[in-house]
C-alpha cells in the first residue's frame, strides 16, 4: 500500500500545482468581463452529408535488360476502391446528436512475369474497413437531465491470395478484427460549442479598430452574430467556393440588418472576409455535464492461422466534464472520470480481471487574437488491475503544450511539447496474466518541436 | 537484325505520337472560337520583387522503457535540427528579365538506440550532418526590343557526414560524400516570352461579373489587360503577412474597378465575386511569346566519397533552342520547344580511366492546356529526347513520354480527377558498359512505364 501511495503522490502534487498556478495566472489577467459567454446558446442545427469516392488506378512496367543475365520483367498493378463518408450533426434543446461513419474498400491485383527462368506470380488483395461512431444525447425534464445511447464500431477484414505459377503454389491469408462498444449513460448538464461567438468577437474588434463600428457590439448582438455564423457554417452546400460566397452574404445581410456598421466599402468587406476565411478556428466550449452509465465492449482479433483473441469488457463509469470561457482570451476545461471495469479473455474463462480506475485531465487555452493561440493540458490516469492474489496499479501522467505565436508580421513561432510517463510498481510476479500489465515497468516518452519563421525583406 | 523489330516498333510509336499531335492541333484550331481578345499582346508590367526568409527548426524525442526499476530494457532518443535560408528575386522590365533563386540549408540528426531486449542487438548511435546549397540565375538583357543576351548560372553543392558509434562513443563507421556542380549557360537570341496568367484571371473574373450583372457589357481589351497588370502588380508586391497581403490585393482590385466606373461596386455580390476569383480560382502558369536562342555552356561536376577516387565530368556544350508559347484563346494554350545541341565531355571515372567523347542531343516537347473555366484545367504533354554518348563503344539513350491530367469540375456535386502517363526509356546495346558508371548510362536497357488513375468525388446529400 505504501508503494501505491508514493506512486500516487508525485503526479497528484504536480497536477495540483499546475492547476493552482494556471488558475492564479488566469485570474491575474482577467479583464473586467463585458460579455457573459456562458449564456450563449448554440442555434438549432441539422446537417447531414454523404460523399462517395470511387477510384481506379493502374500502373505497369515492362523492362528488358538485354545483357547481363538479369531477367526481363513485366509487371502491372491495378487497384479499385470505393470509399464513402457520412456525417450527421444535430443540435437542439431536446437533442445533441453526432454521427460519423466511413467505409474504405480497396481491391488490388498485381502481376509479375519474369524470364530466365520463366515465372509468373499474382497477388490479389481485398481490404475493407468500416468505422462508425454515434453520440445520441436526449434531454428531458427541467433539470436538463439526459439519456445517452452511443456506439463505437470498428471492423476490418483483409483477404489475399498469392499465386506463383512456377511453384504451382497458392497461399490464402485472411484477417478479421472487430470492436463493438455501446456506452449507455444518464446524467444532467449541457456543454455547448461556442467557437463562433469568439470569432464574432474578434471580427467585431477588428471592425471597431478599422472604424467600421463606432462602439462595441452589445452582448445580444454579438451572440446573434455568433448564431448566424454557426448557422451558415453548418449549412450544406456542395461546392466550397459557392459555400464561402453564401456564408459571406449571410454575414453581410446580418450587418446590414444590424444597421450600425459602415457597410458597402472594401474595408468592411476585407475585415469580414479576412476574419471569416483566415482567422484561427479554435475549439471552445461552455457548460458542464455529469453522467454515469455502463459500457459493454467486445474486441475480437483473428490474425491468419492464429488463435483468435477475444476480450470482453463491462465497465461502469461516472464522468464529470466541464468547460468555462473565462473571458474572450482565456478558456479552461476539465474532466474527471471514475470507472470499474470487468475484463475477460475467452481463453481465460472464469479468470476475469476487475479494474477500478480514476482519471482526471485539465486543459487551458489562451487566445490573445485571431492569429495566436496557446493551449496546454495535463492529466493523470490510475488503473488498479485485480485478480485473486495478483494486483497491480498502473499510473500514467500526460502533459502537453502547443503554441502558435504570431510575434509580428515578420516573425512567427510554433512550439509543440508533449510528455507521457507510465509506471507499474514492483510485484511478486512480472507477467501474471494476459490482461494484467507487466510489473515494475517504467515508460517515458518526451517529444518537442520548435519552428521559427523570420522574413528579412 | 536482332534490333530491327524493336526499331520498327519505336518508329511506329513515334509516328503515332506525331500524328496524334497534329490531329490535336488541327482539332483545336477548328474549335477555337474567334478570339475576342488578343491575349498574345498582353505585356506584364515592370516588376521588381525580392524575398529573403529564414526558417530554423528544432525537434527531439525521448523514449525510455525500464524493467525492474533500474535494469535498462530499451531507450531511444532523437534530435533533429535544421536551418534553411531562402532567397528569390524576380525582375521584369523592357530591358531585363531576371530570376534568381538561392537556398542554403544545414541539418543535423542524432539518433541513439540502446536496447538489451535481444542479446544480439548492438547499441547504436547514428549522427548525420549535412549541408547543401542551390543557386540558379537567369539574367536576360534586351539590347533591342527583340534581341537579348543571357548570362545564367546553376550552382549546386552538398556535403554529408554520416557516422555510427558504439554506446561508448567509439567510431564504428564514417562516410563523407561530396557533390559539386556548376554550369554557366551563355545565350544570345531573339524574341520574348511573358508570363500572362494574370490576364486570364482577369478574364474569368470579368466573365463572372458579367454573368451576375455587376458589369453590363464585356470589358474592352485594354481594360482587361489593365486589370491583368493591376493583378500582376498586386501579386508581386512583398507583404510579410499572408492575411495583410490578401487585404492589400483586394483593395488594389477594388480601387481599379471603382476607377473604371463601369462596375456596380459596393455590394456583397461584387465583393464576393472579386474575392472568390482572386482567392480560390485555379491560377495555372501560362506564357505568351516566342524565343529563339543559341547557347554555349561550360559545366563541371564532381562526386566523391571518402576512401574512393572522385568522379569528375567537364563539359562544353553548344545548343539551339526554340520556345513557343501560344495562348490560342482564353480556353486553350499550346506550347512547344525544340532543343538541339552537342557537348564535348571529359569524364574521369577513377584516377586511371578518363573518357573523352562527344554527346549530340535533342529534345522536343509539346504541351496543350485547356482551361474552360476557373474550376477546371486539363493538360496534355508529349516529349521525345535523345542523347548519343560517343565514347567507345557508343551508347544511344532515348526517351519518349506522354502525360495527360485533368482536374474537372462536372457540376457542384461532382468532381473528376484523372491522369494517364506513358514513359519509354531505351539505351542501345553495348558489351563494355556492363554496369552504370558515373555520368554514363547503363547499356542495354529498355523500360516502359505506364499508368492511369481516375478518382471521382460525388456528394449524394
């Protein structure tokens, strides 16, 4: 127990220090708030898209080397694919629904013929991948309670036939993998995407600076502009150029109806188009949500000519997540999750492993203007694997920082830092069970990148 | 006798290609509508543009896996650093056409891999230092309105040092490679070629404005050409920030439309049409004009790696070059070029072997472009080339290729991307050069590469 406490203490202390320092720093810099962003409500949106991508490709080579004992070679490679992508997004008072789906299929045929000695080999391959994810959150009652029925399905199938005519050999290989998960949750609270209200704010700031607006937009007008932006962004128009023209026209209509902007001049249009088309599109949310539920999951993995691996899991989870826009420039977000999972392997029936776990993550973002952003995150994850006399606590700490810093018109700086530390304590076994991680292991991954662009003239 | 069927086959293919080219040109000529604008008369304004950027990068990663607390299982770390300096200069005036490009780069990579997963694995530390330089310049001076002289140069250099060390930092292997190349083409000739893509951007923009009623009548030729020159001017002004640059460009175009007074400006439809065409339309490179030149080019190349004798090649070549760029209409563009010459080469393969030989060469290229609107572009390209290495015994190297590609807007729901290529390469039979030597091709090869790709994007809803 002492070992587990010491493992827990250091990342927890780090996380607490990081949180307090982050909050103090943010509080110190908060300007008097003009707008209460938490009252912004995303408009009702209903958007569907289905696209097909058929393709056909053929490449061939006919090469002859007439001298040096190297055989002549004639080869061809043909592929045919049919991919599809589906997306659905619905947001209303009663529902928050997001569906994504993709289908990838590729059939390929390759052939190689050689002389001296004559040989011919053919490989025919087929690969299919299906992936779909659905979040269906239905709200009811006055306390903003909801029920969630989600799914996450991934399936992969590959088949290949290798034929070598000189050896009269035919080899067939097949591979299957499926992941099926259906989380069911209950809870209360609501998180709204509110990126557009900040884009509206940066646009209004630029218009104020350029003299297109005489005074800042009142809160209701700013929120209305944000809703217009969200509305037009989610309108399905097939051609990207037509879509941009439609979006700019809708924003222009709003400014004309608003009546306080000096519209119909190039400065107005440039500011509008520049912010809409080229400002950073940051992901910002507002609100909090608590949910609890169960997740049944099945994971099947069958490589060619090997015993299939099956892992079944049943997990009970409680999740609290929230996101707060402190002001125009600062954003914080947090997630706390606790879980009790039961895992079993088909080959280890009656040998299931239980896994209580606790994880927390804190995120922050700083957006001083529409050209600069700083974002960071830090999280901890503890999972205790229990099986009869064996138990082991796996702990993981992650942290990262991204910076896209517009210093001036000649200089830009991009920094990315990420770190991950994973640890399991000493135990009286090294490998105790396929579903239990290895004991007394430490993994440390640290990566960083720095890129500067400077223009002399 | 042995080669006869192959030669006949090649001749048939070349004849087919020539026939295809003629048929295409005739077909285009037949389809070219009477051109309203004489795009060939468009002249680019005086442009003087310089840019110098520096981009340093630094990245690193560390991965450590430990077992039983202290015993090392595996560890790897990587650090990459590079710095690039890029300079460009473009000048276009009645008297001069100048293009300079310079790139100086340096990089350093260090990868440490330590592991005792497998007893057979030896820990390794790899280090690589590299630097390279590339500089090309075209300096074309007109001493009359049509006659010119050129002093050009092309300089390349690279150096790499690769080392492998043990975990105790003892040197296991080290390889140093050097490559230097310099050539100085000196040309004189007649004619002028101008980049004219801006006038076509102007034509597409004017057409869209006419269609939505911002313009009541088509622009006069001089107005369209003036808009093209305003576009070229705005595009070539150096502004550091891309967002500021776009805002400046749109202001310049707006000023011009206001000055001509024919367009219904100051409404969202006008701004949308202008910005859409300026920011998101295809802007392929198109030229207009003809240039005939003769050149003399001294050149030197050096390739060496530590421990081996260097290979060098000194050459002097003389060539005749004809380049023709024909914007047949707003939709069609036809370009072709012919290059014929001979070079005298002095090749040193190692300290004992030197080859001196003549290399006559020729290359011809035909390119056809189709731009029916600002969302579609289709290109066809045919090329034949040959080089005869007169060393004993001689080698004839021939190339032929046909490439076609299209990015086709069918309707707002459907787009089609397609390309086809066919490449032929052949070197004549020769018993001596069993293996490729530095600067000489391998004999007795025949290679054909061909392929086609087609991709469709269709939005159901």
